[in-house]
C-alpha cells in the first residue's frame, strides 16, 4: 500500500513538474494586430490620391478604385527587460518625419520607448504617395493612417501572450533588374507559438519589389503582398506581418507580366506556401532582445533630391544650404537571442550591398528590414556606382556614391558595440 502511495506521489510530482515546466516554458510575450489603412472610395473620388513609384509629379494620374485593402501589420515582442514593436505599412515608403510622428504617438499610449519602435513599408507601388514626389497624399488620409497605425501597434502590444519564438528558412526565386546573376533569395519566417502550441502569428521576410500591378494600374493595392498575407494567414490561422528585405534591385519576375493581377496572386501565394512548408524544420530562438542604433548625417549629392527638398515636395529630414544639403537618418540592429539579427535600413539596399551586410552578421539568421525608419532611396555599393546597370536607374534615386559603403561601415561598428555590451 505504501509502495502504491509512493508511486502515485511520484506520478503527481512528475505531473506538477511537467505542468510547471510548460507554464515557465515561454521565453517571450508576443502580440500581433493587422488594421486597415485603405483610403475610402469617397476620398479617392475627390481625385487627390496619387500613388507613388512611377513617373514624375502627377503624370501617372490619380487613383480611381480599390483592388484590395492596404494594411498596417504590427508585431510586438517582449522579454523580461525589453519591449519592441515592428509595424509595416502597405506604402511605397514613409519619410522619417512621418515615422517620428507615428512613433511618438505610439510611445505616448504604450509607454514603449520610441527607440524600440520600428516603422517600415512594403514598398507597394499602388498606395498613396506618402513621400511626396508623385503627387502626395491628402492630409485627411495621412491623419487616418497615423491613427490606424497607432491603433495597430497598441492592440498588438496589449494583446501579448506568453510565447516561444522559432525561425525557419527557405528560398524563393526572384530576379535582379541590374543584370546580376545573384539576388538575396532567402525566405525567413519568425513564428510565435503559445505555451500550448497555438500559433499567435508570424513574420515573413523576403526581397522582391511589389511592382507586378505595373505603372498603368490606377487601383489601390498591396500587389503580391496582399495574396501572400491572406494565404499565409489562412494556412497558419494567425496574423502575418510581411517585411521586405534587400529589395533595391530585385523584382518578382524578369519583366512586367501581361496578366498582372493573376501574376501577383500566383507570386504571393507561392511565397506563403513556401513559408508555411518551411515551418516543419523550425528552430528555437533563445532569450534576449538587444537593440542598437546609429544616428547619422550624410551628404545629399542627388540633384533631384535637393530640388525636391527646396520645392517642399519631400518630408524627409533634409536640411542645409543649397551648396551643403545633408540628410539625417538612423540605422538599427535588433538581435533576438543568439540566432536572429534584424537590420533596419531607411532605404532600399542593392543586392550586393545587402548580401555583404548579411555575410558579416554573427547570427545564423538575418532579416533585412528595408525602408524602415525612412525612405532615402537606393543604397548602392561604391564599386557598382554609375556602372550602367539598369541604365543607372537606381543611381538616379540615391543620395550618392558614398552611402552604400558608409552604411556598411556603420553597421560593422554597431555590431562591435553590441558584442562589447553583451559579453
């Protein structure tokens, strides 16, 4: 009888130990939220919603309709000592002044430091122009966008649950528009699972410009990103945040397809299925959230940028007299455990620069967060500058030949700073 009692007691003790280990298993608190930022049809009918990315000021014409909704997609991650939120908007890009305004509003509500808020864009070419170079967006739309983005992050933060983080990787075909045989074709997924294994949400990171809808499209759309998100959300039964990566010279297809909407659907769905299938080989992400920033000032050598600044067309943090115009921006590195490093760039890195940056990472997995914190054009390796590739299109929308190497050097210094403070 005593032996039986001891046996039952041992089983009970083991059960309590198992239950406790399950309860204590969560390494993070994680929350997701996705809210609508589509301009109303009524606002579109006013004829003042211009989409960014193609041609010169207003030549493309105003948007006429809505093909699919635009979203502000947020993910918040916390550990015992740090809170961090990422929110990505369906937009060509957000100027740093607008990023600052949104960050301050979010911080006021959530108390998360603005330094721990990362606001980026998917780079769709079929959303209202927030940068200001293609006709701009009306103030009414911007006010609603600020409000909805703030709500998305606040909701994600308030809805955090105990979770474990995992990563998985795969590859997807994309194409280099500057004629290189290489691209950053890595697909990375960060997945959050509750203590009982329920998916709370995922972050998908890949590099391809959302341009399949083309320059003649007059309908609001997030391009292939729309189909990626809805398909991945259906497969995982959880919210999805999509972050575009080393996208500066990378397109989904070699050219513009005849059936643009079907191509956008096919491409988005292919990324979603590959991301979902990669989860079978997921690996755990350890504890620790480390964030470092580098605020910098750099010369603006691009005549178009200078002209746009003095005409009041752009809202980037640019200043100085005509003969010494400078831009002010920020680079950031986020490290999740020892496994994942995310690099936030206020522009779009060209493939060779992005791959070089990733190759110097101490982490086995790297996420490039393109157009995060600003929209300062293309970042091009100095030895590739004005080489005639893609008829030097990317050079026409870059600060200058120095910026690529400068960013590479600053990120190297940031990594050294992180290493010195964490070991």
